C-alpha cells in the first residue's frame, strides 16, 4: 500500500476513532477531507459521513428548540433568548450549506452511475435543506423548503424506480420526506399518505430484505408506524376540538336568541360574583415528537433517535 493510500485509510480510521470518543466535529473534518479526494464513498463511509454531520447539527437543533421555547415562554429572558436563537440559527444554516456544497461539488459527481449512492446524497441534501428551513423565517424558509422538496422529490423518484420497498434507504427517505410535509409544509394528509404507502408496500415485500438490512428496515418501519399513530391521533384531537367549538357556538347563539326572563333580569341587576384567584398556569406537557431517521446502523438509530430527524 502506498503512502497516499495509507494516509487516505488513516482518515477513515481517525473518523471511526472520533466517533467512539464522541468527538463529532473531528469526525466531520476527517470525513470531509476524505470525501474531497474524489474517490467516492463506500456504504460504510457514507454512513460515517452522515453520522458525523447528524450529530454535529443534532446538538445545535436541540439547543435551538430549547431557546425557541424559552423565547416564547420567558418574557424576562426574551431579548437574550432571541439573540442566542439567531446565533444558533446561523450556525445550523452554515452547517447545512456546507453539507450541500460538499455533496454537490465532490460526492454526486462520483455517484452518477450508482443509483443507491445518488439517492442517499439527494436525500441527505433534502434533510439539510429541511433543517435550514426549520430555523429560518419567511423568505429564507420558503427558499430552503423549496430546495428540500426538490432534493427529496428527485431522490424519491429514483428510489421507487431502482429499489425494493423494504430497502432501508428507500424507507428512510419516505420517513424523512413525510416529516418534511408534516412539519415544514403543514401538508398533513400528504405526510400520512407517503408514510402509509411506504409502510404498506414494505410490509408486503419483506421476504426480499437481505438479512444484513433486516434490522434497519424493521426499525424504520416502526418509526413510520409511530409517526402515523401520532399524526392520526393529533388529527382526531383537532377534529374533536373543532366539534366542541361548533357546539359551544351553537349554544351561545341559542342563548342570545332567548327572551330575557324576570329571573335573568334580576341576575343582571345583582352585583357580580367575585371571581376566585386563578391558580398559576402550568407549562403544558411536551407533545410527543415526530420521529425521523437517525444516521448510522440500526443500533445507533435506536440510541440516537431524535424526533426524530
């Protein structure tokens, strides 16, 4: 093995070591340097790159959520939280743009004949455009949402033409694409349609899954099912709330039409009853979070499942 080959191999070995130590920024640096060599990445190397970036951006996304909630709930900390929120948003946006630039300039060129790799990278672009859309507003959010949809759509078409329904990349793409429609585009019925179609098609074809992929495919199918359960439950709750509001409006209208009785007039003349002091409001319990695909092997997905992604 030549010195150059040794140096290239050492970058991947250093990335593996950095992962074990949870030094994900070092892991990113090693895998980015390796990716820029233009040799293309194996399946394992793709996962190392994905795990590295996912963990770096994941911690910042978690911080963004905490500060975002603080900004809306804590009036005393509002100005400080807003400033901090902008700082974290800028950091996330930079990481997302760095990932997309790496894919466009170094990875897609070496995967034109490899439909699996191309699907993986286009899905990855969709994910990072989605993360950028999460933390930006108005014009920038619309721009990133459009870019995410374009990347997801291209990957989705390739995966449906070249991969069997239970393939982990195809399933993971459907999972994250459905999350995009649910959380970014607010197209909840479309999100459910994509997730349900992916689950139903995969369950009918599980005999085609390779043993090496069975655990990954099964885990992603579980995440799809969890999201469908959560999303349909939320939809039912919203329908019940709307029904209750309509019923309350009807009762209010009926009372307004009633002729005032002597008893009602007496009540109107009486001094108003003193309203007891209201108990301090408690912060609402955190809603169950949508789940998305985590990077890496199934064991890591089980440990690091964010919401998912």
